[in-house]
């Protein structure tokens, strides 16, 4: 999960074109420090969200936590926003693939090939892998991360060995450099370097991970992405010269980096680096494809989209129909850009990545707000290093800092898109993001299913939840989709194994009291017996143990 999140952030794209483009456009040399500060804000978010993950069990994305803290309407809004954002990010990376391959063909043979034709193989392959199991794609993600790290390391060593005329420098980490150039625009640009760090929260339930594993995976993804981005800023500015970049003397995009490698390592090494960049971009598009298809499936399960999109493959567990829909949407969007004559990098990638990144960061702000509400309402005393008070402070810091990044990104959209401030194109990202959020928030209640978005995801992974937050704990391997279609390996003896209760802190089922509220909590029900094999019920319904008149925790 952590490696998939790190791959999704696309740290090699920061090396190939991110630093040179951002510094050349904004004139801010201190990009490395900005990357570090944004990473620190995301670590604060990870710390805060761990409280919700630990108490509510594994869910299927940020929207389920938002639904618990801010209500079902806001949760649906975030779910729609995440589906749109992930689809935009996945489609945007195809623009890089088409741009790089078209340039290589033109340089080597002099032929001009439409970029949209070159992305078709990648689109088909991503669509195919989108129907495979998440574990298979996790292996692919790990392999892509290995290629990414090797290529990053190659460039870093070359930059240290052959720095620009001023020598190797860490000027990009100097706070003084933040006072020159368009700092707000540079902060807004940095929003594209971190979407994907939250994906472990979307994959945890399907992979059978515990809440601690999901939390640790999120931490690791943020740390890997943060270190890679800061290191990229240091090495690229040292290799090409910080002042040369800030003056905009170099071509924006990936060409300066490839020219640097060609001069010092030769065309062969530069070609291998370019191939590694394509592999890394493909991996990022694949990860976002999976995240988008699962967001679409969640909306279908909640009754917002047709119920057929909620179906999972009996063999792989992947939401196949939702995956097909996501691939089709990406194809239509890319075709529309191609017909309009859009540049694959400066328009397709820049525009779609900006929309997707802003949408993801806005969802993080909503999730941080949900964490605050959850902690203030909960009667459970949070232990650990910082306690519930520390996590509340972390949620406030994350909401303010990440919110500031979102505002900067929206205010400086014209700089990011390289258009005039009066152009109507400037409003496209804001309109898309706000429209996606409001679509879910204002969706008619009568058209939703009676089951809430949050509870739907709990049922999908058979997470037993009762009035006591201490029982909200995922039991790996006990997974029963709401549509009745099994996915993944079935437990021994029977697919539908009854949920196991977590031992209560108060022995014997005695009522426990909350140190924060002083009120007595409901008694913990005794742990039911678990036969080795439980016969399936007619119609595929799971044989839940009886507790009163309903399911566990009812």
C-alpha cells in the first residue's frame, strides 16, 4: 500500500520536468523548502487521520471517514470529487506518455505522429490491469517503485558529480529564497507532487490490512514522496544552476534534464532514464485508475450511480464495470483534447493534473475537518504518543496548511496554466472541482439507498461496529461484499465467517466508563462461539450470529 501511494505521487516527474517548470515559471528557487513544508503538513494529516482509522476500522477511502465526521451528504460530495479527481489525474499522465514518445519519434525519424494514437496501448493496458486483483497490481507498483528509485539515484549521482558552474548547492532549502518570485504560485504548483499519499486508506480494506498497517503505509508514502521531491529540487537546481532556472533561461519541461544527462552520460543513459520515466508515469496512471474505479464503485453502492457499477469480479475482486467506465471516460477526455489540438504536456497534463490535485487536497481538508468533529464527539480516550488532544491539534494544523495550499493553487491557476489572468480557462479547474463536490452534497436523498455511505463500506468488508468505538476493528479475511459477489480467497470452511469481537478493556462484559466524559458505556457483548465451518444460507446471505434481533452491534 505504501509503495503504491509513493508511486502515485510521481516523484520522478518532479525530476524530469517539475522543478525546471516550476522554478522557471515562478522564479522561486526555494522549491525544495516548499516541498518539505507541504510534506510536514501531510504528516500532520496522517497523524490526525490515524485516530479515525483506528476507531472506525478499515473503510474504502477518505469519503467514508468524512461521512462519519461531517455527515453523509458531505461524504457523498467528497466521493464524487475523489472520483473526478482520480480520473483527471489518471488521464493527465497519458498526456506525458504521448508527449515523450512523440518527441522521441520526431527526433529519431523526423516523423510526426499524433500523440493521442501513442497513448492507446497504455490506455488499454491500464484498463486491463484495472480488472486484475489489487494484490497483483501492488506487485507491479513495487516493481515500478524500484525502477523509479534507480532512475532517481542515477540522476542524483550525476548531479553531484557534474554540478553547474556554481557547484553543488542546497540553496533551494534556504528560507531567504522564499521572498523572491511568485511564492504563492510555487506553493500552488507543489499541489501536484503529493496526490496519491492518501490511497492506502482506499486500499486497506480490500487488501485485508489492519488499521495500524493502513496508518503506517500512509506515513511511509508521505515520507518517501517528501524525501524524493526535496532531493529532486536540490539535485536539479544544482545540476542546471539555480539562478539559470529562476531566470527562465531554460526550456520548460523535461528537455533540460535529458540534455544534461546526454552531455555527461551519453545518449544511451539518457534514453534509459527516459524509459524509466515512462514506466513511472504509467505506474502513477495505473494507481489513480484503481482509486477512481473504487470511488465510482462506492458511489454505485451508495445509490448515486447505477447498481451495476458496484459489482466486483468473483475472481479478482476488482470493480470491473467501474474500471471499464473509468477507462471509457479517460478515452473520451483524451480524444476531446486531441480534436481541440491541445498540447499533450502544456494543456492535457497541466490542466488535468491541476484539477485532480486540487480536488484531492480539498478532500484532505474535508477529511481533516471530519477528524476534528470525530475527536470532539467521541467518548473514547485516545492513547498513544500524543493522545486525542495532540491528534486534534494535528488535524487543525493539517486543515489550515493544506487549505492554504488549495487556496494558493486556485488563485494562481493562470500561472500554472500559463494563460492570461482574464482568460475564461482560469475558471475551469475551480468550476469542475466545486461542481463535483456540490453534485454529491446536493444529490436528492430519495435517490440514494437507505444504507449510508459509511455503513455501506463497513458492510462490504464485514467490519463489526457497535455503539462502542472499541469494537470498530477489521478482522482480516472476513469480507462479504454488499452485492453478494465474493472476491479474494475465501476463508477455510466457508466464505462467510462470522465476525470476531475484539476483547473489551473491561473484563466480563462489565460496563466501562470514558475518562473524558465520565459516562458509562454500553456493556460489551460476549464473544460468540465460532464453529470451524458455518453453512451458507439460502441466496448467499451470510449467517451472521444473532445479537438481539439484528446483526452484530445492532
